[in-house]
């Protein structure tokens, strides 16, 4: 099955051939993409080998099955290292994702496009392809029958667990019985054209500027190094190896910091009857009485596995081996309550350190699980229970077991294991948690993806293979949608008529949305010819363009940077006579104030020079209120004749930007218009605006002084109306316009309006009190802000607090008179739409 020659280039490179990687490679290849699938381990025909044998453990398992998770109690962890990954060594049990996970992941990880209805079809397809089936009570083995007997005597809830087997009555470890990736998706992928390379270890992902260029890999016994170039890279190495590879490649944000596991404790039980557990199908049933926190079920049995459990107290238990045919193995597992970490050892050749510290809650749950398991086994007729706990005597009664509900087993005495690890690169839109977006694209990259169990946001409480495969299908199809759109766009491309920098930012995204939706645009602009215009956007190479490309086939996204003349020349190529909306800018830099001048001023200079050279007809540049600073008193409003009085570094950079725009107009090479929107609000908002809603909801938003200071605000659709009017009004050339809502609002009015909207939309009562602080707090914050910025440092919260006791208000009369500007969305309606957008997109308010 395996090729031995590494290609120099491929369209898509998939690293890892387990549940995520094999699924990804198969789907993409069946869509006609050139796919190379690389696997570190060997290619072994698992249809001809007993996957539970010593030979299989040596050849199929990573480190021969010796991969401990370090912590306050070490945990044995096993993972596959072969073609097919861990699907070749696991039990083949199959679970769908529990319903509670959908809501929790949407709420905590801000996971988008993920619901039971959305995922149901993917589970169905995987279940069909892997022959997922039930054994049925009429064929239950003795070990399952006695287990069920105990459950029913206690009246507990339980279910039969499906398995990935064509013949569910066979042992999952019989050669060829289990429908692993090596038996299903990998053959299908090869038939579709996948190039499979085993024995190839990827050392690092090569990348620059937010784009993965390929990988550096080592192949063969001689350790030959080679680079494989790729248009897109999928990392599917599993919950331990995926974050390790990314971190070795210098990609670390939210990578390897959120590891979740299902710790498991086992026990052997002795019965009067001959159980024959070694020769039958896998145990059928799982206790759901205590789920999702605790699950109880039957475990794989071999005499060797029995000896391992008895070895915890070997001298006392060794004679039990003589009755091994009357024994069976069982487990109690728990949804881990902590978060662990994955780290690649510096200088070590691929070695990984996995850490997870068990909590008191984990200790309690494992003890309770063991107690309930023992209680069940004695109800089933067990004569003795041998727990995998050092220094613990053989349990002879249910009363002894129930004592563990009170006297929890010390962690240091437990012999624990896990085969379920996940969540080390969680997917979602939560910037504080997630390593990828909602479809597995690594943050900061456009063509690097994760598509394995690492993406699962937290512990699902069940075997994760089904969830991993369903997610991989969903993400691969999402990738294909973008691939097809780009191919179609290349085939039917036409010269752009509208150019936009700063998309997919907040305002830029909404502008593209309105340009693509005639009905929505008509709500705000009745004049101007903007129907069916071809749009080209400039986006940083690290930003996913799909949010824009999905809006219309007439939207093209080109990677680039406003400070990079080369990418700007390419951006403006073939765009003679087009209109440019220059929206790109830095409002709140991550740390250094130098970014203000670099992007807002120097970037604008580069844009204007390239636009003039490219024959652009008109540039509509987005400025701010900050070049004018703050009003001298609460009743004053700025108009377009007000002199510059920049507020802090941002204001100075925007004033410099405006001067550059005026110079370009004066030189006669290009038409320009400047618009000055103040405080934005509306759909596609960044996290800071969501925090604004949360603070008001909780009564934590600071109102400085009387709260009667006024602020002009601008709903994004009102700004877009101003942009389109500025672009289409001939007499606007060379002019500057304030674009805002109909009138300024007091801080008290803004807060009260948001409170009312949140109460109406969420049903939450208004806070009993508001956070009111002396106006002096704003003055102190402004002084600290000025000192920090003088040292080149920016602190967003201090900066914003320093503005909160000031009036920043403007008049829109010039735009009304000369452009016909009529803001259609009021504060209340705009806030209502903003809150509804947050709710629809899973933001927690």
C-alpha cells in the first residue's frame, strides 16, 4: 500500500493516518485533490495480525505501549504508531457525541456551525462506512450477561455500546474483524489517488507570514531529510503528537495547554461460572447511571492483562491466576476535571512530555466509580473483586465497596490508565482558549489545519473516535467548499471595480456583506451603482479569507499588507478606474505604540502611492474622531472646520494619515475622500465590544462623573452608507465628512439603552446598581496612558478608561447636506441588532 519515494510537492499534505488523517485524506482525494498522506509508523496489514498480541504491541504501539502521563499520579497512556493510527489498537467501540457537549462547546469555546442537526449526517456516514453495529442480547457473551445481571438487579440505566465490526460477535482483536482506518478509509483513499508514505517523520512545519509552505521530513533508515512543499497542510497526529509538532514549529498560542483525558481505574472479578472472556466478543454494556461524570463497563480480557491488574498486589493475588477462565476485567472511567499540557522536549528527537495533574474531584470520581463498579459486580454474583489499587486487599462484599464512597482511595495508590486524550488544540472562536477556528484552521494561518481529536474542546465523556471522524468530515468538506470557490473564481475572474483594505476586519467585513447583498444595501443607500460589482479585498496572509469568499463569487481576497509595496502592487494590478475603500488600520495595538505610525501613517503612504500607480480613480479613506481629540465641553460638537488636536498616539497617526490623503488629492494623481466615524458598534464586532455588553449586564461598566458627557457613535451600517455615498458622489472629491448616528448620546443613555436591550433579548434583569466612579479616575488613567505611550507601550483598558470622562461628539450636517447621508439605524435598534448577532454567533453575553 505504501509508496517509498517522497514527492517534492503536493497540493495537500496530511500528517498522520488515524481517525482524523485518514478521513481527511480520503475525502479530499475523492474530490480530485492531489493528496499525500504521511505516517511516522510502519504500514502493517492489521487484517493478518492479532492486535492484542505481544508482536502487535511492539509494532503498532508508540514506544511499545509505554507512554506515561506525568503528574501527581502517573497515568499509563497508549497510542498507535502505524498506518491507521490508534484505530488499529483500540477496542472499536463507537459513541456519538452526547447532546450536552454541543451547548457547552458553543458557550465556552464559541464553536460555530456545530449542532446535533449539523453533525448527524456525518455520524451516519461514518457508521455506515465502518459497519457500526450492535451485537444484540441473543448473542451476548457470558461476561456481558453477568455484567447486565448486576446492572438490572441494581436498577441502573445502561446501554449496549455499538462497535466498528462487520461481525460484532467476533473478538475485536481477531485479525481483520475490526473496521479500522487500515481496513476502510485508507484503501478508499488509495483508490482515489492518495499517495501514502509510511515510516516518514515530519520534523517541522515550514511557514512564513501566516502561510505554511510545507514540511521538513525524515524518511528511511538513513534519516534522509527532505522538504515536501504543499498548498495546504493538515496536522492529524493525535492529541499528543499534533501539539508537539506545532510547538516544535514555533506555533504555540493555545497549543498544547488544554489537554483533557478520561482517567480509568480497572478491576478483575472472580465468578463461580466459566466466563470465557478471553475468547468472546468485547463487553457489550456500559452503565450510564452516573454519566457524564462516571462511566462503568467491561474491559478487554487476556490472561496477560489480568496479570497486570493482579500485579499491583501480586503476592496476595497470584493464586487468582489459576482461575483466570472464571474471571473478567472491568473499568470505571471519569471525565477528567483538570487540564494538562503537551510539550516537545528541546533538543530531543521527537520526544514528548505529557503532564496532567489529577484533582480532588478526579480522585473522588475514580473512588466513587470503583465503589459503584464493585457494588455492581457483587450484585452480578462475583465472589471477589481485585481492584488495580496498591496495598488494597481483595474486596469480598458490596459493603466493602460502598465504604469507598466515604473513604476515597489515595491517588498515590491507584494504578490508572487512559486511551482517550483530546482537546490539546481546541477549536472555536474563543481567543483565550482555542488554537484553531471553528473548522480547524490554525490561528494566524490561512492554509494550516488541525483535524484530529486535538480539536475536541473538552472532555466528551465517551470514546472520542466517532466524534473525531465526524468533525474531520465536516472540516474537510468546509475546506473543499473554499477550494472550489477559489477555483471557480480563478476561472471566471474579472477586473475588480471595488477594492477594500481592512477586510475581514469589523467594518470591512460588513461593507463586503452589504456590497454582496442588494436587499440589505438598499436599506441604507438608494443611489449609486453598486449592484453586481466585482470586489477585491486585501487581507493579511495570516487571516482566513473564507468569511469574505463565502459572501459572493464576485469577492476575491488577495494576501498582503498595507506596509508591503510588493503585495500592494499585486493588489492593484488590473484595477484601473476602480474605487478603493481604505479601511485598514490599527486602533488597539497588542503592545507597542509604534504600530500606530507603521500601519496608519506609513501604510497609508504605501497604499496611496500604489493606488495612484495602479490607476485607481478614487480613494475613500476611513479616519477617526481621534485627530480632533476631545470636545472642550459637553455641549460642544466638532464639525469639519475644527482644527487638529490629536488624542494620544492613535490620534497623531490618524492626523498624519489625513495629511497624506490631502497631499495625494492636491497632487492631482488621485481623487480622495476622508470620512471620520467615531465609536463603532454592530455585527462582526471584536471581543472588546462583547466585553462592553458583558460589563453593562453585570453592572461593571464604569460611569465616570455624572455620566452626562456625550459620545457620538456609529452603527456599522450607517458608516457603510457614508462610505458608499462618499464613493459615488462626484462633488465629494477632496472633502472630509463626519459619519455617525443621528445625534450624540450621553454615557448614561448608552448604558441604559444597552441594559434595556439585554433585558428584552436575554430576559436578564437589569443590574441593581451601576459602577459610578469620580471623574478624577479618568484623568488619572489618561495621565498613566500618556506616560506609557511616551515609553512606547500601549495598554488598551487604561487608554479606554482615560477617555470615559470626556465628550467626543460631532455634527453630521455636512454629510447630510452634501452626500444626502441619512443614518437609518438608531442607537436602540443598532444595539438590538448587535446583541442578536452575538447570540446567533455563540458569543456569551
